[in-house]
C-alpha cells in the first residue's frame, strides 16, 4: 500500500502560501496598541512548558500568593521571548480570555483584570522609562519631578506610589536598545543610561512592598550587547547581575525537545493526521532506509528514526538538527516562536517531505 503524502494527510493554513510572512508574527507594539485578537492569537499558538511556568508563577504573584515578582526570559534568537510577553499580557489583562484558553487550575488564580504596561526598548519617550510607566498606570504626577526638569533617578518610594497594591504587570522588552541610546546622552557627570540602570534597580527593590506587581524582562545579552561599546556592556552586565539576584529565569521554548515542532504544527496546519497514520509513515521511512542499507546505499539505519518522525512530522526528521542550532543565533526575534522561519513554507519541500511527491 502506498504511503500517503503530507499533502494528502495535512491541511495547511493560509499562512503557508502567504507572501507576507512577517505580518503573521505578533509584535509587542501591536499588543500595546490593542491590535491583537487574543482568541485568534491562542488558537494558533502552543503553550510550551516555559510559557505555562511563566503564567502559573505570574498569576500567583498577581493574585498576591507569592513573593516572586520578577521574571527574566532568557533565550537566543527566535526563542519566544517577545511572544511569551504578549501571551502573558493578554491573559493577565483579560479574565474572560483566561477562562476560554486556560485549564481550571490557572483560572482559579483570580485577580481580575491586571493593568499591563509594555515598554519596548526601541521607544524613546520624552518622559523617560520611569515616566512612561507612570503615565500608563495613571500616576504621571509621581514621576514628573524626575524627568520634567532634567533626568533624575526615582527612588523605591516613588515606584511604590506608582505601582500601588493592585495587580500590575510590567513587561520590559529589548532593553539593550534603549540602554544603547541612553548611554549616549550625558546628564551632568553621568549618563541617562546609568540613571536608567539605577531606576530599574529601584523598581526591583520596590517589588517586596508591591505584593501584586509582576515585572518580566527579556534577555539582555543580544546582538546589541555583543556589538556594543565597553561602557554599554558594563551597563548591561551590572543590570544582569541585579536580575540574577532578584528574578527567576525562565526559558520560553526548550529547543532540544519537540516543543518547536508542536509550535510550528499548530501555527501552519489546520488539520493533521492521527498518530497511527504518522506511525505508518515513520515505519515506511525506516523500512526504506533498511533496504538502502542492505545494498550499502546508506551506512546505518538509526532505530530512533521512528520516534524522531513522530516528534517532527510533517517535517523531515533531519530538520531537528537545524533547529538545535537556533541557540547559536545572535539577533533577537520573536519570529521563531510564532512562525519559525520563512523556509518552513510549501515552497521548501525538504522541510516537509517524508514522501517525494508532496
């Protein structure tokens, strides 16, 4: 019996044939401006173990049930950092969405609708980072004295006044870009970069007094850090040490597991075959390799190929080795969590094909 092809067994989503793949990747600014449909977002996205941990611990904090108020998302290019911020922010702000997409143990952590503030490091607000956060929390007057007549670092008391005792989620993305800009702006005998580090340190020091506040920061050591000046690297190293002491590190996507393929499958396909049909394909693939081995066409037949195909289907199992190298990428991007790469399209049969006539 002929083994069914991917085209016969799977129904791809329209995104596969789209010529504007970049538009399919959720951006943090779109979330900040309310342009992301939460239901559609979660319909196309997979909950990794890292995201579940972030949501669980974060919800505990927003409900006032834990002392852990700071989280640090660390991973390489395409590791899902920005995507995790969006997912957590959507769920924190919308109790009804939580009931629809989360299992009951998560929903039981009731804290209502949290106030969510997103700061993207590519922004450069006149009110500086601390004034911007205060404005979004309707406490602009508290931070106004620390930027209006020239930058000054706010203290712990000011942060406590801004955050208050309600559920507040502060998401800080792409901070190295902001610090790079700020380090070039002199302020007296120091720089805006140094003042920003001081402000962030005091924000973290304020969290023990704000029991329903949660701060999430994405990886600091990206391409800007690696290519930056010695001063910038020192600045980021100092902030990293503070996070290492005060924030729990979470890896959004375990790239050495099958999570990456689960993410891509949910994003790219509307219909996939049942497990028994996938097993048929896997067995046929191994049988073909064993036949080739008997005539010395291939050197060996890994018996683990069946399990690897179960994990990666409908992608060729060899792509697993490529995915494992994502950790070597330097530039930050949210693309690989929501849509791993443009190469995973119908125009690249080596990524899909377990049968040549896809």
